C-alpha cells in the first residue's frame, strides 16, 4: 500500500517517522528517504527548552522543508505557551498540530484556535497525566498523542505503564462516535508497536527505529508487520 492509500483508509495503521532522529545536516535527503520508503506522515517535534528540557527546531525549519515533500506534516508542539505561535506554524505548513494538555490553562481555547486555522487538532498527553484529563476536550480533537516516554528526547525506553492508558483512551475515543486516531510516541519498535496497536493505537511515531536503520523501507515494513501481528 502506498503512503497516500494507507493514510486515506480510516482503519489503516499509519507510520509517522520522527524527524528528530534524522541527520539534521541532510534533512532533504532524510525526508525523501522516508517518503520513498512508504511513510504516511512525517512527525516534527518542536521543543522550547522550557516545557521540555531540550531544544529542537521551530517554524522556520518546518517552512523551509514544506516544499521538499508531499508527506503530511504532523507537528508536535512541546512548547508553553502555545497560543502566540499557532499562526506561525499554520503559515509554515503544519497539517496537524498536537499540543499538550499539560502546556497551559487554556487547552480548550487553543484547540479551537488550531481548528479555526484549518489544521487538524491533536491533544498530547504525558506519561504521568491520567487519561481523564483530556475527556473535556475530546470533542475538539481528531487525534490523541500518547507519550510512551517522557517528552524531550529520542532514543528512550518505551514505558509499558502507558498501555492501560491507551486502552482507556481508545474506549473514550470510540464513545464519542467520531473517528479519533490514537498515536503513540517514544520507544516504538516492531515489538512495542504490536503492544500499542493491540491496546488500540493506530498511529506509530518512530524516530530511532526508522532513522537509525539504513534501510528505511525495511524499518517501516517491520513496524507495520509488528502492528499487524498483534
Ligand atoms: O516527541 C518525542 C520525544 O519527545 C518523540 O517523537 C521522539 O522523537 C521519538 O523518538 P524515538 O523514541 O522513536 O527514538
């Protein structure tokens, strides 16, 4: 199945390689490699050194990359506050924006602002935050991003403690009667992909297990294979 075919199938498991694990000196080539390898989206991690203890890249880099690929830009904002920067990421070409439920007191307003910009809103949730925290905003989102590591760094170990949360969120999302995708982010490899999809996730965000391997097509196939086998 090609990237665009799988992305338009609501039941497909989608793979979104995280550019954080790419070679930042060759972003063009890295993007081209995952597009050719069958990635569905590219996941773009924006870090501010305040909400998370690390810095990555911001809207100018995303804007520069936008014309270089047809992949959907799945932007994960690990920043606080978010509201003053939403216009900037819209203008840069974000198609999805995930903001964190922990990032500020106005999550409901921020998600409405994302939708008003014509962007699909997602709500991201940290490992220590209970699933119930996002119940009041589920009617506003198209996606939930479950952090399966503490945000801020690639290459961390998957937290199995998040599997029950994924199950709970799958049930809550299904109860809305709307199609809401559940992404998992952090420590995703073919084995943990299977655990997550079995629990109800349908988007696999993976940095190290895609960009860490020379054959990106094989890496993406293995992730899908792990997911299907669950
Ligand atoms: O948002 C984050 C980290 O904060 C993730 O997107 C990581 O970039 C995933 O990296 P791996 O755990 O797959 O290496």
